């Protein structure tokens, strides 16, 4: 597609630009880390493979000019690293969703969501929540990605969500802080995440993974945890595009609490419960905006 052609050209130019940054006479900028370079090369190879297939097999077509001026240096090496992290998280999530993984039922929540889990190398226990919501895909995309900073207004488990940086239209760097809660088994946490949106056919994928932003000091009273992988898949229900099949993969490293190690049994209760709470608050919010 034309969008893929433009995305490939921009990513090629951006990666090439990283090498040009080190030519004599150019100001010195911090280089990419080795793992970031390797990830960019791998994703570039995949995109070029798709581009080759597209050019060889697709019928000739003309691409409309994109709006505005697109410069090869539109994205810095740091911007590209965020895009790369988002794409890597997406590919990992797709692999989990597509492979014949054995999922074990955990529970059916009072929100109507069914939760199952599996254990995977490099991630540990991954939880999957599935539910059908009575709103179209685009409405959920708006609430969960475009209006992400407004999330604490309807989700009381969060005290703050701040977009630290926007990279293009599909990648965000965010800082989230959980709300203090009496009786909370794991205490207050904060997260720094790359969030990435990708459309594939009729579905929208919203992925998130931990990243580093310097300097961003630790929040007083919080422990910095890490989202190893979060992926929400929004698919229109077959035969009823006004409803959405909502699937959420979640794997987190909550880190040790101030009082010490968190038992696995506690984590295995907390994460599916956090999914249940989120779905409950989301449903309530969707109902409220549908019937103001």
C-alpha cells in the first residue's frame, strides 16, 4: 500500500540518518545502543521484504502525496528507538496470539470477561482477558489511545497518565502512576512505557512495553515497575460492527515492594484483578458517555 511505501522510506531514511550523524563536521549526538540498532535492522529487513513483495506482485498504482512536508530527518535516533520498541512489542504479541499456545482458564469475571493464562519463555506468566463491549472499535481506540491522558478521570486505579512524547501519530511515550489504595497488596507503582498503535485489516492493536526516559525521577512513595508486554486487540464483532471483541494480553514485573519480595501467588491474583477492574471502569465510562 502507499502507506507502507511511505513508512518504509521514512524508516530507511531515519536509520541512514543515524549513520550520517557521525560524519566529520557533524555535531556529535549519542549513538543508539547495540540492541536498538539490531532491532531496527531486523524490522527494516521485514519491512523491505514486504515492500519487495508489494512491488513485484501488486498492480501498478499511483500514491497520493502525503499532506505536509516529510523530511528524512523527521525522526531522531531516539524517536526511531521508540518506534522500534513499539514494533518489537507488537511482533511479540502477534506471535503469542497466533501460536498454538495452551491457555488455562483462570476465572470468569463479574464483568463478563473470561481470563486465562499461560507461561512463556522470557515473559513468565501472561494473562489474557476477553470480553465483548457494546461500542465500535473506533470509539475504544479514541478512549484508550488518543485520550489516554484522560484515563484517570474514569479509572480510579490511576492517579496520573501523562504523555511525555508523541512520535508521529502512532507512538507515545507515557508515564503512568497508580492511585494509592488502602489494603493494596503490592503498593503504589509507576510505569514509563512506549505505547504503539497499529491497524491490521479491521483490527486495531494497542501495545505497550517498558522503556527508559532520562531524566525522570522516581515518584515519592512509588516503586517503578515495568510493563513487560501489554497488548489490547480491538476487533469488530462478526456481523455486528457496533460491538467490539476486546482481547488483552498482560505481563508485568511489579518489582519488589518496600517491605520485600512479592509472592508469586499475590501477583497471580493482582494482575487478573487489575484487568477486571479496568474493564469494569471502562464499561461504566462507555455507558456514561453514551447516555450523558
